[in-house]
C-alpha cells in the first residue's frame, strides 16, 4: 500500500487555496459540490408513464474524493464506474453522494437522504477527514459501524473502503487509523477495499496541484481500484435473479 505525506503547512495551504472543496482531506463545511444535491427536497414532479423504469442504485457515500473536487462531474470516479457498469451491461445507476469536507459523522447524519430510492449497494468511502482532523478513531469506527448497520436494515450490500491518515499525529495514530477500517469490515462482515487511493496517493501525475486531490487520470485509477470488488457484487446479484 502506498503511503502519502501531508504536513501541517500543506493542510493550511489546502484550506486557503481550495475554496470549492475539501477532499477526504479537506476542511470545508459540509456543502455539496459539482452539482451534488443538498438535504433539501426537490419539487415533486409527475412521473412520466412512458419513461423506462428506474434502475436499482449504487450509492457512493463519501467526501470530496468521491464528489470529485476540481473535476468535471463526468471525470469523478463514480462517473467512471458508471461507464464500466454500462459497458458491461449491468442495469444499475451509480449515485454520487459525496459531500466535500464530510467526516464519518457527517455521512451518518445524511444517510437517510443518501439512501433514498431503490439502493442495492453502498460504497462507504468516509473517514479521511476524520484522520486529517485527528478525530477519535473509536468514534469513527462507531460511525462507520452504525452506517453499515442502518444500510443493512434496508438490505443494502456494503463495500467499505479504507483510508490513510497523514503522519502529523504520529505513527501510533496512523497505524490505529488504518487498522480501524479492517476491524470494522471484519466485525460487520462486509466487503473491504483497503485504500481508495492505492496507486494514486503520492503520484504527481495522478494528482492535482495541491498534491492531495486526484486529477482526471487519478479518478480513473480509483475506479479501476473499486471496479473488481463492485463487479463481483453485481455478478452475484445477477446470478441470484
């Protein structure tokens, strides 16, 4: 697993320079980006009887790594996953439920909104902002656990994605933070991807100028990281029909 470095100075620069967002490592308020919906309900519209039936949904619940800070909506990794879903003929709709600056607690608070509709799979990609802020690992684990449990109540398959903490808080925190995701995945018996930014973090050509948020090529690599696990879930669902 590739580890990345982030100094306190770079965090300060990120906060001042990245106005639209904060990645899994940003510190902005929990505000949607790239056209993401907020918690406010949209005006009701009459259903079109001629429209095709809505496809079952896959929700990516995350932060600005998910929403795609600095990228076109079509360049975010959930959009790249939608391309793969369509190319392989799966009848699923990928929903980007990333909110910049969100922590594991923030994701839990908006879970009911994120899981509206016929959601069958949830990609849980939260925690990076917890690590950046040095928040309690025990609380993060509880937030992730509760999120998984509430998704399961709706019969949603969960894929938990691990994150890495910057080294600012010392090796003990970094190691405990990394282990927390694996522990939650093992306890809750969910599919687990150890690190969302594998083969992306620390690679200059795959990141934007801030050195933290992936560029379009980096987002494409993230989709490559996620796709084998997601595809196996969709194959199992197809076989069960």
